[in-house]
C-alpha cells in the first residue's frame, strides 16, 4: 500500500489494551485515567481479522503495544494467532518488561520475534519516581528472561526527560555491557505537536513514515500526531483501513483526542 505521498505503508502497530501496571509520569496523569469499557475493546478475533486484511494489502510488520500489552488476558494466545497469519514477517512487542519473567518463554514459543523494553534509567530511586509504581529489579529480570528466551534483538527505549547526564551514561553502559540496542526518544507532547526523530530508530521521521495504528477500541489512526481515526466496527475493517491510508497526512501536527497510554506511542 502507498499513501498519497508515495510512502509505502507496511507497518501496523496494534494497541491491545489501554491498561498498564505502571504510571509513568510522561504517559499517565497523576490523577489517573478513564479506562475503556470492556465491551469497547476489540476481541482477538477482530484483531486477527484486521491483521489478515492488512497483510493482504501489504502490511508485513506487526508490533503489539498498549498500555502494557502483557496485562491483556491471554496475550500469548493472541501472539500465536497472529504469528500463524501468512505474510506476517515481523511480529514484535513494546513492553515495560515487568511481566516478561512470566511470559517471555511462552511468547517466543508462540511466535513473537523480539521486544522493545521501556527503560529510562538504571537508578532504582529514579526509576521508582518516573514510573510511580515500578521496581527496577523486575525490569532487569524481564530483560534477562527475554534474552534467555531468544527475543532478540532487544531494544531499550529511553525517554529523555532532562534526567541527569550520569543516569543516561549509566544506562548506556548497562546496554553496552548486556548487548542491548539503546534508543533515545525525546519527550513528546501530543496536544502541542512536539515531537522529533528517535535517536537510533525510525520513529518521528514523517518523510519515511510507513505505519498505521489500530487502537484497542477499533480506531485506525494514520498518524500519532493527528486526530484522524476510522473505526472498524463503525465503518468495517476494509473501509477504515483504506480511509486511514488515503488520508494519512504528510506530517504530524497535534492530537487532541488521545493520550500515549491508549495509543501505544
């Protein structure tokens, strides 16, 4: 599939839930969030149907996100379903890593190829402050579990929030020591349209954007920094997909209708 700016769209990010077991300061407000109703969240069958349609139209790369995807009940089952769809060449996940000790081996067996793990610091105190609920030791155990399971290459996503330089250097040293690919993501602002290219990755480069997003409620979004969305339950999967591709903007502007916790970043 090509959009009107001749960008080939072959990457689908799927937010499987808006729930999360952390409360990171740059993702969720301190006062909490309004969760989606259970009946508004797509079933595995609906997600799989949309993936089959997307693959038939040129999507080859799938990434599962959240919220935190590992809090979605029976997530390993969904991975197994998607991995068996002919044409899915790359099936990956972005996770905070907390639940990887429990799920890493099963995810690999089900067909997940690799993971990106969110980790902004290896300073335990700082990690607790950023995540509000997090225990750094759980994430480090999750990284180890992912390595043992063969979910590689493992990429570490670090959001730059003005943390002390020594924290960033310590994280960089940790990644080098453990064979992890570190990527720096400058803190973004959906409502004001503040974003930049990911250091060490392809995100944030509008001229090369190759992705669309399926949200947990069935909205297909052509751009993270846009209010455009086309719901597969309202319009049907095929029409929603083609409207998203056809109306994908040249460049991101702002998003007043969503938050990072329910879009998947």
